[in-house]
């Protein structure tokens, strides 16, 4: 009887697929097997690009006359510390009773690259290949992904993109790291009191370093220029504060004493100006009232949630990714590595599943209060025609949202994971709420030809 093999990116993900497929077969060394299925897993990358010395032993030594290094054909090799798992997968893929391969590595460019390298190095041919593309690890989504799996060839463009990016990283890193280390290595080593160093260059890291250096130079070159504002306090019983600002009728209009339209260059000149108001009557010149509405922000993509977590929890972007990856593997949120901040039309049409799941399973008092308000005030869940749904702004995956499932894993999470999850839930719920309404009042106070302004914005 022919069997199907399913390959995931991690053992934990393989176990989730096994549960959904009902595989209770033997737990072998590096894979699971039943009468119909074999499930195995990578452990991240199993194959990598070979260093230049694998092309020519002479290239092990860094010399200018061997640069640039531009191979016509690229060499790859199995990473030594994961060679055992690679060999297990290779043996499984080449088994004669395997007729279909289901590729279930992470649904993204990097996941695609991980499998394609394995297939390339194992040399497997003549088998049907299917791609499982899912947005979360819930049971329903896994079943859908397997049922609707497309031919792997439909993802060849994604694979080509992954190979090209890896080659670009490789060529930039190898050539420029060697070049700059040869030219500047001794000089830099001397500056930092080291015997020798290598200078690392990368496609992304060098650009980011350039941005950091540029910003640091701006900070170091910044010259503080103090200036002095005038704040008036008005009223008898209920006082309010307002800020002076020059106008065309002011005695200070175009005065060289001013740093800008609301500040003086010198403190004593500001105080002299204040003295001119002594004994004079202030009157309300104008009161403006207006209302405004503000819609909830778009949903989280990876960059946005990383920024939010850096502000709230003072953690690094890679730590945030690790947290959300764990939430994803625990079925609590959708796929984390996404650029989109909107949902697809298809997901928006069935979004009540997520809401109902949160209402029933997430026992958080604050969140339950929000959901109760949604129900009592009958907030619409039809968001298809809102700014939160836009198929044209989605490439691989839609925004990060709670699945409404996985709560059996929630109590096992650490405090940070729970807090990040709650942030994602609150951002998700906010898109169903009506716009926030604000009352804004602007007041202009006049003393002779001088004007003071203040404004206040209150939630309606």
C-alpha cells in the first residue's frame, strides 16, 4: 500500500499534524508512522551553502587577488550537527512505498527554502509533491491545508525568491567581509586593542548599522538651544492655562528677540515682556468647538507588534518574534511572519468563529468586558467593506490575529507570552468597535493685541 509523507519544520508542529490526522502509529526515531501516513520533521535548516574553501582549498586564506568570489554553480552541504535527522528524512523520501510528499514547513519564503534544500540534497524524484499552506495551527486550518494542498510547482516563484535572497546574502557577506577585513582589519584591531579582527558585512546588518551610525551622529552633533515660552493662567475660580503666540498685531511681530513664534531667545527678555501685561484686562476673544472621530488602528503585522512590545515590555524584536512563534505553535494566534495589517475577504466572512472562540475560551475579565459590550450594543461583525479587509495588500499571509482556539495551552504560558497575547486580542477586538468620538474646544484669550491659545480634546 502506497503511503504519504508529511514534512514539517519542527517536531512540535509535526505532533500537531499527527493529532489532527489521528496518527497513533509507532513513534520511530525521527518520524511517526501509521498505515497511511509518515510524518517527519526538519529542525530548522538542515542544509547550508558551502564556504569558498569547499570550492578550492586555497580560498580558505583571505587574499585580495581571490576577490570577488563568484561561483558559476553553488555548492551545498548538510549541516553537521543535524546530519542525523537529514539522513532520516532522506531515507524516508527515497522509500519505494512513498508516492506523495506533503510539504508542511512554515508557510513562507524561509520555510519553502528549508524544504527545497532538503529535496535538492536528497535527490528524490518521481513522486507527487503537494504544498500545505496554512495561516494557523488549529485543527480546522490544518485539515483545510491538507485537503486544499496545491502542487508544489505552484510555489516555484517563492522558491526562486528564497534561493536568490540566500545567494545575495552569501555573495555580499563573503566578498565584502573579506575585502574590508583585509583592508581595514589591522587598523580597526589596533583601535580596539585586539590582535586581529574580522569585519562582518551583511545585506541587512550593514544597512541597519548605517542607520544606527547616522542617527548617533545626529544625536552627537545636536546643539541644544534653550528658548523661553510664556504660559498665562486665566480665570478666577476655575483657571486654565494658555500659551502666548505671536500674531501680526503683536508688538513682538518679526522681533529679533524671538526664537520662534512662541518663544524668546533670552529669559530676561521674556520676563520683560510679561511685565507689560501687568494691570491689563484679559478677555475671551474666541471659543471654537468641534467634534472628531478616530477609527481603531489597523491590525498587527510582525513589525508593528515588535514595535509595540519594545515600547511596553522593553524586549528586542527577535524576542517578540520568539514569543509570537510560541503562541502560533500553541494554536493561539495566526502565522507571525506577515507584512499585512489587514484581513482577507474570505477570513472576514467567517470572523465570528474567532470572536466566539475568544468569548468562550479566554477567561480574562477585561477582555470579557469588551466582548460583553459588543454583544449588548450589537456592534457589527461585518467588516468586509472596511479598511481592515483588503485582499490587494496581502501577499503570503493576513494580519496576526487570535484564532479563538488553543486555550488548553494558555495556562502553560509565561507571563510575557500571556501579556503579548492579550495585546493581540485587544487590537483585534478594537476593529469591531465604532470610532472614538472626541469633543475639542479651542480658546483664544486676548490682552490688548497679544493672544494666548489653548485647546483640549476629550473623549465623548
